[in-house]
C-alpha cells in the first residue's frame, strides 16, 4: 500500500503534535480543509490515527482532536553508547512500554559483538513478553561511525572490537521488519526535531556528553552527513593539542578533556582530595570548580566555532556532567557569548535537551518511526 506525500506529512505532524485538530493541521500543513478531511478519513479507516475528545475553539463549533493510534505499530529502539547500551519498546504514540540498559563493557569479551547483542536483545524481548514478529520497525543509534550505504558499524572509537559489524545482517536472523541504523547524534537530533523542543526550529545542534561526546547537526531541516557520512564528530575536534592521546588515535580531542572520566583524571592530576570531582564540587572545592571553568571554556570555544560555521538557532545540550557540575554549563554559555560572532548569537538559544539521559533511546525509537512512515 502506498501513501501520498501529503498523507505521510499528516502522519508526521500527528507524531509531533499528538492531539491536534483538523483546523490546526490545515494551518501547519498548508493543505486545504477539504484535503485534510479526506486524508484524515483515510488514515482513520486504515487505523493509523484515532479521534479523541472535542475541544472548544472560540466561537466556532467544537473541534475533534486527532491522535496517533497507539496500537498501530510497535517500535524497538537500540541505543549503543560508548558506555551503556539501552533497549526500549514503544507503541505508535511513542510511549515507552519497556526499557533496559546494561554496560557496554559486558560485551567486551564476546568475539562476535553483533551476535552477543542480538542474544541480549532476544532476552529483553522475552522479559517484555514481546515476540520479535510483533515489532514493526527497529531503530539503532550508535556512538560511532556508520556506513550509510552498507548499513554497518564501521567503528566505535571508545570500544575495542566494534569494527565492521554487520549488525543488520545479524539482526535479520531474528527480525523480518525494517531495521534502520545511524550515528547516535543524528538519531538524537531527529528526536529533538520530531518530539522535542526543535519542532519549529530548522537549524540546530544537539550535543550529548557523558562518557563520550555525540552530536547531531540539522541544517534547514536536513541532517548534516557530509560526503562520507562522517560529519558532526564534535568530540574529536582538537581542543588542546598538548592534551593526551584520544582513543581515536588523535591528540587533544575535546572528548579527551570534558567527558566524565577525563574530568576525574584531571581532578586527581591537580591533587584533588575528595573521592570524586562531583563530591568535591558539592563541597565547593576550588580545584573542582577550576576544572569546571577550564573545561566549560574549552567546550564553549568549540561550540563558538560551530556557531560561527553553521549559525544555528539553538544548541540543545545534555548529559550527566551538566546535571552534576552545573557551573560547567554556565561557563560554556558565557564563553559562547564572548567568543562567537555577536550577530550569530543574537537569536541563539542554548538549552537543555528534551529527554535528558533518554535522548539516545528516544532517538533510536523515533528514528524507527520516521523511517517507517517514509516508506509507507
Ligand atoms: Zn579523538
């Protein structure tokens, strides 16, 4: 069954604005009221969408709100980070039904990473009482490099043994549904665009910092990929050429300065006396605060360069380091205002991302849905 571009657009709007009237759909889609009536009737008949409550819209008659039919599809999301792997199942309204996570290091000893991951996944589905045949699409976000044509993982810089993994071929042993694979920063950007704060924003950047750095850049509503699908390697921008060697092989990468483990190493290097930089920060320890200022500045300089290059409207930032060390984010903001071109920062907003530590898994889930809609 093939659906028209307008019908798919309406499904996309319903994904972003769940609970929307036909009149509001006409306003945001540039389609006529008659077209919206016809399209929504077809989508209701095909059980993609359902009618909900009536709301009053001023003096006119009451409007019925439309919703994605939660039962229509089940999505499986897989977020392969440098530190954690997350699995989640959602319904078609993007409500997470089941989720689990485990340490990436638990797969270190496995000779065949793809098979080991599939094994974990099958057990997750069993615990969730979900059959592989009931999954309609799978989205996978990887904190690493992905071959877009071959749909393989080329490399995960922070982990050994994750080179040239034919993940989709392996997963096809157990699943017959479509499987979509992309770099994690890009799937996070799709989550921000579709379900988060960037619904109305065409040019923005998502940056997530935990044990590694991932980022996704959207320009004019399109994901930036570059000629070899290697763009947005924000964590591997050289921030201090005198800093140590990064796991990617280069020296002084931003990721070598500002991830959680690197902040801890720096704290020890500066003879910090508390057990961790977070504990030290909570006690207003000067060494911890000094490290936050220095690293916030490094991140701010790197982001200023990105702002000058791409002139985004918004930067959505997230990760546990900002929750635990808030002064770091303040210094980052201060540095961007100081360093980036003042015309580029006039309308720039720097905000926390929409899903916190769930940004990666929400990205994987929504990536499954947006790709599935595109193929209907
Ligand atoms: Zn690097």
